């Protein structure tokens, strides 16, 4: 009798699980604890880096780790005891920030645009869904037919387009631009990591500035160079953060029981040598091979058509307020390190001018930690783009634990300071060869 009841319960639980998957309800983080870790020694940092990527029960939030910085991690309830035992054994400083992550996630700080509202009022006071942004990009090609053209930079696993805009004013001839910037092309890539919503928001802000800002410094760079901007390099992941799991980072390619590879560990340049995981359930899973992800493969194919034409590549991520340049796979410095560092110095000075926002960084390997297979290294190493950088946008690493959820009222200040920084970078690159 009792056995029969137990069997019935098991069947019921099984059915409920199936129903849960079928309805694709929102993923919740009830009773997940949020811890702040701080590594004081390289050995402690190594332990933390091993944990990152070991399991989907540990979700590392700021994707970059270094000594003496605050590292935020979500720990599933069933892993808390093991997790704490390990921290105690290794002496890693840890602090409980929150006993129930879901409570924080329930607090509304991110305004998301109502997809049913009237068209024509795309703003940066709110975050947008993919279709909304794509509709806006398409509207630009109609509004500025001379300057703006659309391009499809690739496809996603679920069949979405990776849509980009090219902005070219053609007001000056190639002969009028000399030195490093003679290549004229600037490639801006956003949205690689799905949950980092401020990234696509910043790239669309830049597009709007290039087209509408009347300031003479902005006009000069807008009209002098040829811009390629891709706000959503990982459209499936981004849609999934809206429909199902706000903390999703990867693509959505199925790999056994888990989904997705980390698209910024998937590029074909020293792929999977260091700083990525071979576990498909990990948030830093490099994928089964370089360019296994259709998103990175097709985007790279598009960028390859511009080989020789680009002098600047910018990749936008969040969070931590860092500016990074090659390499991620080795501590060996790139051949034009001196110039990369000079442009870096100018860029971090400019980013703080308006609001005092402090950025730090350097070459990926030393500034944060070894990480191979990122787009900035591929652009530099394989596409020979001499200036390749990655911005980890607001907030700073020590701010909120849920840094991806940057309040919507910070989109415009972020865009403003990044425009300041980018303009200063371009001016410096120009000056280096004048
Ligand atoms: Zn990222």
C-alpha cells in the first residue's frame, strides 16, 4: 500500500517536472545565496577560478576575477555546505550578501520598453527587447538612406539574424585620411553575453549619437570613419534573458543535458588553451571546437570580409568598469603594446571626465585572468586590427551583486561617458601616426 502511494507520488513529481519544462516558465533563484569572495593570494584565486565553470549550481556574476577584488557568486541551496567548507579550508575571505537571490531579482530596477507601445519613440530611458531594437535599426536605414545600410552579420542557432548597421557618410576621400586610421573602419560588437543588457543599450546609443549629435567633435569622427555596429551578437541568449532566465550568459545550442557555449570563449585564436571550461554545463564552456557556435562562426565570417579595413575593434560587456586589450591566452605583450597602452590611458582618463567613473584594466591576462578565445584577441590576432579593446561597463565590480541589472536611468550616463572615451581613443590613435 505505502509502496504504491510512494510510486504514485514519484510519477506525479515526474509529470510535474515535464510540465515545468514544457511551459518554459521563468527560472527562479529562490534560496540561492549570494556570496562575495575575495582572493588575497594567487592560490586562493586559482581555487576560485576552478570553481567558476565547475557546475551550474555556482553562478559567477562578474565574469572577471583578480586579486583583492570583490567576486560575486550565486550558490544553489544544495551546494551551500560544500561551498562554505571549501572557503574555510582555503581561507578565502567570504561574506554572505543575501540569503535569497530571488528577492533582489524581484525588485524592479530595469524598465523594459512595452513592445506594444506606438512606434517611433525608441529611447535610452529603458531597455529594449530584440525585436524592438531590430525594428529601430531597420527604421534608420529608411530615415538615413544615404548614410545607413543594414547588414546581416550572421545567424543564431534558433534562426535569428545577427543584424548590424553600417554608417558611412562618404564626405571625405580615402586620400584625406592617413596613418593607422587610413583603414577607416571601426567595428563595434555588443550583446555577446546575453545577460549584460547595458552592452546592446550602449551600442545603440552610439549609433544614435553618430547619426544625430551635432557637436563638432562627434560629427568629425562620425563622418570621417566607416562604422559597423552589431548590437546583438547573441540574439538567442538575449531573448532567453527576457523570456526565461534573466541571468543567462551563453548561446542556446543544446549540449547533452545543458545548453549553450560561452561565445566569448569560442573564437578561433588560441581557443580553449586557458581560462575556459570543457564542461557544457559551465558558464564559461568553450564549446566542443573553435567556432562551434553558429553565432561566432558567422559573425567572424562577416568580419573577415572587412579584413584590412578595420583599425579599431570594440567589444562591449559588463560589469566591472574595466578596459581590456590583448592578449587573454598569454602574458606575452602584443607587438604594439606601447601604443595600445597609450590609447588605453587616454581612454580611461576620458571615461571619468563627465561623472568621475573610474575604469582600470590593461592586457587581459595580467589585468583580470587568463582567458582564451575572446573576440578582441581574434580581431587583433587574426584580422590584424591594430587597436582592439573590450569595455566591461558599469557598475564597478564592488557595487551591486546583481551588476547586470544596471538601473535603466544609467543607460544614458554610460553612453555619454563611453562616447567621450571612444572619441578620445580615436583622436589618440590618429595623433600617434600624425
Ligand atoms: Zn561579458
